[in-house]
C-alpha cells in the first residue's frame, strides 16, 4: 500500500514540474527557465575557459613592460563587459551598462566603475603611465565580480 501511495505521489510531483515548466514558457531560453535568469555560460558551464582567459591576463602583469599592464586592463575590461552584457544589463557601452546596474545587484560595482575609468584613460591618454600596482588593483576589482559567480576561487 505504501509503495502504491509513493508511486502516485511521484507521478503528481512529476506532473507538477512539467506544468510549472510549461507555465514559465519552456519554449524560450531553457537556461533562463531552469535558473530563473539568463546567466552567460562563461559564468556557469564554461568557467574553466573563463579561468584560462583570466590566467593569461594575470600573466601579463608578470612582465616589467607597462604596455603589458595596459593590455591586461583592456582585455579584462572586454571580458567583464561581455559577461555583464550577457547578464542582460542595458546600455550602448560598458560605462552605460555599469551606470544602469543598481549598487546591490553586483559585487563591488564601484570598484568595477573605477577599473573601467582606468581602461578609458588608457585608451584616450597615450602618455598615461601605469604601474604594476595600479594594474593589479584594477584587475582585483574585476576579480571580485568573477568570485561572486564562483568563477575564481
């Protein structure tokens, strides 16, 4: 008798799950349906690839060449920009997207804004001098974002 009741209960739970998925619109984005939001794969199933790209950026800081520091900031900014865009934040560019993010929604949003401002100074001021410490500080702001998604340890 207990097995019979457990079987009926399992069928009811299965039907409920199917009905919930249909109600939420399974025909759309399955990742969004299952997780409740559309998180870029680089923050979920492709963390290894993201870690590898980040490792290459970090290796640029091992150089004594200031141009490598600048490239590290530019590349890091591009990666984080794509991830933020993939999270669905609107804006014509990364600066606008960062401005549209409420402070409590993303870890260290102010630090990310500072790092992005440094990236903009690198792009627009060819005479900008950049130390390894400044570069490391900017990358640490982006790393905090990646840690919040458990991409980095």
